[in-house]
C-alpha cells in the first residue's frame, strides 16, 4: 500500500536535516512556474539538487508557485522515487525483480544488512551508504544484481556483494 | 583494413556486463596505434547472456563475438583486425546461433543493428518511409486506421485490445485538441522488452506515434517513461531532437499543411500502478497516480479531459512496419485471433536469457528449450511465469501452450507485456506467490478497499505459510480473498493481483499442502523450514565456507571440523554452494 501511517509516538530527534541553500531552487521554479502538470517535474528537480526533498524547499516552492503543500506531500509520498529524508553518499540498490528473486536476491540484501548494520531503506550512521530494494533494474540476465550509484554489479553472492561495498569504502578512505 | 567495422552493443544489459570498458578499450587502441577501423555503437541484439557483444564486419561478413571484456578486445584487434584471423574461441558458436532460429523480428527489426543515436542509420533501414508514404500518397486517416484494424494488431502492453479500434474511437471524436501517449512505464519485474526497444530503436516508436497522431488527428504526444531507465530517456531525447531537425516533428510535417505534431517525455516517478492508463494520465497531470473509473475511456476523455490514444511501446514499434508492408504481410504471422509477433524477455533459470521475438502460435516449450537453450545445471524445468505480478505460473506439463492471448489466458496466466521468468525445481512456488503479492500489496494505490486490505491479508497468510505457521483452511481463505479482490477492484492491478496465487494453488497445490501440513518446503527455499548443517564426517576443515559466509556464522580452526551457528545463519546458501566436499547438508 502506498499510504504510510504516521505514528505520533515516532521520535523527532532522529530526523537530522541539514539546512539547505534555497537559492538553488530559483532556476527550477522559473522553468516550471506556469506550466500545467508541473508538480512531479518540480519535485524531481528538487531531488536532483539536494538528493532528497527538504521541507524548506517545499515551503518556498509553494509560496512562489501557488502549489499546495498538501498536494506536494501527497505526491511525494505516493511515488517510490521521492525521498523525504537525506540519503547516504552512495545508494545501494539491490534488485528484487522476479529473475533476481528466484536467484536468491534476498540473501544479498540480508548479507548487506548484516554487514552495514542497517535495515532495508536505511542509511548508515556515517551517511556513506543507503540500502534500497528496487523492483527491477532490467539486467535480468545477470541476476542477482545490485546497482551502486550508476554502476551495476551482476551474478552476485552475499559475500561478493559485501566485498564490493567494503572496497568502495576502503578506496575512498585512502 | 579500412573496410572493417567494429560495433559494440551498448544497451543497459551490455553496459552492466562491462560494454563501456570494452568500447573504451577499442577506442584507445584505435587512437594509440592509429588503426583505421570504424568503431560504431548499437544497442541490445537480444543475446543478453553473451554480453558484452561485439560485431566485427569484415568485407561485408559479420563476425559476432560474445563476452568481450577489455582483454578480449585487445585479442580481437591483435588477431582479427591486424592479421585478419578471426578469434574462433570467442565467436558465438553454432549452438548459440540457434537462439535466432524461428524468430521473426518486426518490432525488434533494427535493435542491435543500428546506432540508436543516429537518425541516418534508422533512415537507411527504411526509417520514416511509412510516414513519407502516407503524406506523399495522401492516404486518408480512415485508410490508415483500416489497415491497422485489418492487420489484427492488438495492444502489446498486455490488454490485447485491437489497436485499430482504439484509434478509431479517438479519430471519431470531434475536438481540436487530442493527445497521443506512449506508455513506456514498464513496471513488471522481469520484463525488459520495452527498455530494449527504447534504447535500441527509439525512432521506430516516434514514427509509430507520428502515424498514430496523423490517423487520430492529435497534435501533442507524450512518452511516459519510467525514471529507472535513464539510458532510454537519454536516447529518446536525442531521437526526438533529430526528428525535429529533419522535419518529422514540429509544424507542417513533411511540408504537409496543418499537420503539426510534437512529442515530449514525461519521467515516471516509480509507481507500478501508473502502467494503468487512467493512473498514467493522472501522473502526467502531476497528480498521485490513482486510476479512476472507466468509462469514460481515455479515447473519450483522457489527458486534460481531451480524447487520448494510449498505446504501449511495442505496439507503436510495429506500426511503421505494418504501414510499409501492408496488413496482409503482418497477418501472415500468428494465430486466428492473435496476429503478428510478440517480444518476450527470457530470464530466470534459463541458459540463454535475453530478448526474443516470435510469431504468435509458438509454443512455450520451444521458446524455453529451442531459443532459450533449456535449464542450466541439468535441473528440471518446473514452471514459467508469464505476465509479471498480474500473470500466473504455467506448469511444465502445459508447456505445449501456444503464445496467443486466448491460449495463455486459458491457463490462468496472462500474456502481459511479455516477461517470461523460468523456474526450475529449486524454486518454491509458494514463495513465488508470496513474492508477487508482496509486490502488488506495496504497489496498490490504496483506492479500492479490497485491493488495499485484501492483498495485505493474503500476504500475511502466505507469509505464515512460508514460515511454517500455516494452518488448515488457509488455502481456502486465500481463494476466497482472491475472488473478492478480483471482483471488487477498479483497475487492472487489483483485478489481476491474485493471479499468481490462484495459478500456483491450481497447479502446485501439493506444495502449499506440504508447507502447511508437513512444514516442509520441497524446493528447500523457505528459510524457516530449512537448516544448513555440517556433516562432521565429510568436513575437512578447509575453511572455505567460513571465509565465504557473509555473516561469520561458521566457526572452526584450520583442519578442524567446522560448525554453523544457527542463530547467526541467514541461510543464504553460500556455504552450501562453495563446499567442495559436499559436507554441508540442507534439510
């Protein structure tokens, strides 16, 4: 279901949100301001700029374009692409399409979860990696597959996947 | 030597397999050694299992090389280019050539043969001839629509509605404003036909849309493409710009007065339900992609409430060919009610995964065994999943089913967009049903109660069964819910969501029963029902499994018997597949 219940007990203190540079939005707003059906392209643009959709950005857009905040929130929570929280530097997308599923994609996710100590959809505490499950990357012949940023890695095992991730981190810390 | 051309396949699947590195290697060698072969690009030829694929055209003879990484690229240049000796060991051999036997390429006619980023190559393959023919001979809208009706072409997105009729409904509406939409929101997991078409031959889709626009009288076109296909979007943008420059898009197309048509691309934002036409329209309008009641159908009231024609990518790709070659030529292929060809994406437990286009009427057995080369590792074929989350599983004993809309529907599956995922004896059918339901449950837009809550309840039951907590009566409860969801949902997603469950119950009821009654997973997939243990008599203490284990659940010193800590074990099976001494038992 595409509706997520918001529980009041949810702790607010974890929602770390750095303040963002709102002037980056001006060009985007000018481009789409008077264009019908502009809501999704605007949100996609916002996410391209910041990597996620910050609340402040929505407020500014709403003020300048007249789009309703409630509509924006509705659309942003409906589509899987939009993220309302900041994400890690690298996004690990583990494919869970049918072909990958029958080739044991679950064990890949399980191994990565264990290695990074995060759950599916979460970001590591050092904000280095975000782990996601995606429906299909379209590289079914290489199943099971994961994609880190824009690079696809095929024919994985749990161990292989964990090693690839460790190497990325090692190479960057050098 | 100058007549030699090297073409690297750069589709998404090729790139994932490392084709960019191969291409760069060729480019470097060419530059550094000042060789004068021609280096070209193309897209997916369909043989995903041999990517990266490189074609060398030497004096008009084609040599197809498979699995070409950077090192092998060097080898090919050294031997074939410099010495004129083809590298036999790398050539795609005779048995793999049988992948093409019986295939008829209409929609995929140019895929893997032309550079998708170059309009001249499309034109050289008779591209844009169909629309030129229409304009030049002043063919009327009625005639075009009649040709499409006569050809018997049906919607390739899965619905199977006659395309010509759809066009006629839109053409009959008298308004100034009409739209043509291309549905490229290919969401079925395990399906990648449309992606390959968009990446491999974007102009054929654009030409199909131009013809549709002419026939129905539309001036605006939208391609709704999923954002997960960045390469397809990039190539579409290039193609649209080129078509505009050449006067195939814009105002007074091909100098015909008042024939104006423009196309723009709308990126989807990741929602499976947007493949449904009314949800897709809502999404283009910038709203939550929720389907609405039909009628009115989009042909009457679609995008911004104007008459709208929506077809799938593959449908449009067929159009120019039909106009060029005539309805009778197209009708030659296929069965009585399903004409022409269909593209299928082969994946899963199959030797040659990739893209095939076969005439309707081909048997599933032939697709899997003749084209697909059968099941790897000598395993037994169990079932094939057709139609993604809306489809169903066709068991091995029905593999003589032919592919046409009616025959596939009779099995309880659907033709769908053409994803074909092959399953062998190591696939648990209850787990497959749970997998699909998990998908549809997450993707349900939440509008209809039965789809929103019913799928959730079904998923819970399936989860219990796969965890070994199923009880008597669960199967009946699943069936009851399934029929209620089918009857009480507004759109295709809900109406078909229970299909994977219903077909697996129908054909593999025994697997459900053994999960429930004996708490046993025959295929040894369901994690709660299996354990990996080390047989102390066979273990040599080689430590391979301990190193392979991604969660360090295996302990033991060198040359001593190892032990699996069941509490840490995530049951990934890596130890099982890596042990050389068969010391690990799965029970």
